[in-house]
């Protein structure tokens, strides 16, 4: 788990109850689980952590805007409450979670390039394939057109 801001972290899979307990002890109250491999919901329930299982495959294909819409909406609602912390993860914290976190940071006012730089600097294993970057850009363009 890599903290990007005081309230937003990005990383890899949780997988086990022991790991979820550690995530909860770190103050995480909300999780966006981007992995298709495993749903964290049952692990999170005993800790009162709210999970959005927003599963997508790491298949290097364009991602639908609905994936970002669900994740960003969940994140904004979570971060609107005082004292909450958000963990965005996938299996390894390399592609899907950084992609979603990029969309979230931009939706909270970060400039695209600065948000990507923050993620890459704090989490050097993060990788942004062009197809995923373009998926985030397409979502942001559509979201901004609606505003």
C-alpha cells in the first residue's frame, strides 16, 4: 500500500483476513477493488470497511467509461466524509489501480500530468500503458462534457 495523499492509497491485492486487518489498522475506511481475481467484500465486513468491487481484467484493452464513473463516484462520496481513507487496489498495483487512481485524482482537481507524476514517483512499479491512459482521458473528457 502506497500513500499518495493523506487519504488516498494505491497498491496490490489484500487476499487474506490478516492483510485486511492491517489495511483497517492503517485507517482505510473504503476500498475500490479493481481486480477481477478476488472480491474483498467478505474480508472487509468484519472491519466495517466499505468495498466497491469494480472488477476489470488487466487485458490491455480499452476500459469502458462506466468503470471509471463507478469508481470516481464511490471515491468522491467516500472522501466527502470527514476522517475517511481510500485504498484503490488491483492484484499487483501496477496497472488497474493506478489507472483508477489517476481518474480519481483528476476528478478531485489534480492536473492529469501532475497526478500521473505523483503516482509514478510514489509508486515506481506503477505502469501506464497507452490504452489505459487513453481510457482515463476518454472518461475525463466525457465527465467534463457533462458538467
